[in-house]
């Protein structure tokens, strides 16, 4: 007889015990119940793996099981699909300054929203000049399925996070996020020329390299380009423009975007023209 709650078969039998002297008036009748497992029983226990997400099942003894046990277990094992892992990565959505640390936060969950805990997450990046992804750091997910690292971005880069697969879950890869980086423009200085002479604005760009730059002047509330050129390979910028009117003149330097960096604009600086 099959008992669903136990996942086992059973049967009853009766045995008569008699004393050694054979006295019939002293016999004892005992009813016993035998429980046993077959392929159906083992399959029912194997089903607990998926239900309670346990590591596996074990049999009491090998070699005396129902011959149909292993085909039954194998058939069930094929029906247990690994969990689909969903990953995401948070990164700055606005341009960040060159050589400034940023936080990357990866979150991994399975399809029913349970967090992936204790998984070694590979953080990867790819620059415009790269042909494939490369690992930059690893971190382990917390009890909430989150892993974080710090990244110092030196130019435009894409980032993503990858969770490895196991027997119980598939590998998961987040969508790639773009991190835009802008150069630093600083060390501004300006002279105080006379009317008819040239105002000279100097600065320095990091990273130090030859970059197309322009000098802009604020005229009636709008910025107007008054000179252009390029920084030196040491990052030094020197731009000049003629001034024809005395008073206060406000300038700024703009470094144009390219395949590695976003456009960046310096702070403004004011010159007194006499």
C-alpha cells in the first residue's frame, strides 16, 4: 500500500511465536508493518531538491535498490532547470572627472527575485580601443545579492558584471553601462592687458596630451569663441585674443570631446582691461 505523506510502500504481516517447550497455550501473535522504498519513493525524495533547494539526496544503501530507481532519478533530474539569474549594474550617469574613483554596484537575483548570495562577481570593462571584455576586479555578493567595487576611470569605458553559473543557477551577465569621463582643466591664469593688446589665458589639461581647445568670452550673457588652438603634449594651454574695450572681461577654456573623453569646460576667469 502506498502512503503519500511518507512516500513509501508498506504491508502488514502476522507472526506467531511459540515457547521453546511447545506449549500451545503460551503462543504470542504479533502483527508487524514493513515499510520499503522503490523507484517511486526515491523520485519523491529527489523532488525535495527543487522544492527546498537542498544539496541533494542520499540512499540508505546502494546495490539493493529497485532496478528502476536510477532511470527514475535521472529522468527527474533532467526536469530541474537551473535558475535564471538576472543581473544589473549601477554606474554614474553623468560624466566623471578624470582619475576620480567611482562606485560600481552590481545586483544579482534569480527569476523569483531571491538574491544570489555569496557569488563571486567579475566586474569587467571595455574601452573603445579594446576588442573584448577584461576583468578589472572581483567581489562577493552580500545577503542582498549586491557586490561593489571602486573604479578609477581614465577614459570613456563600458562596464558590466558577470555571475558564474553553478549546478543550481545559470551564469548571469548584466547589461553594459557607459561611463563618460571628462578631462580636468585647471591652473588658470590671465593677464591684464591694455585696450588693443591681447589677453592671454593659460591653463593645464589632464591627462597631459595634445587636445583641441578653444577660448570663450562671455559677451552679453552668452559664451562666444574668440580663439582656438591645441594644448601641448605636456597639457599646457595658452590662448590669446585681442581686446578692444576697457573693463572686465570673463573667459573660459573648453576642451573638445573625442573618442576617449567628453567635452569639458573650465571655470571662468576675469581679466581687467585698462
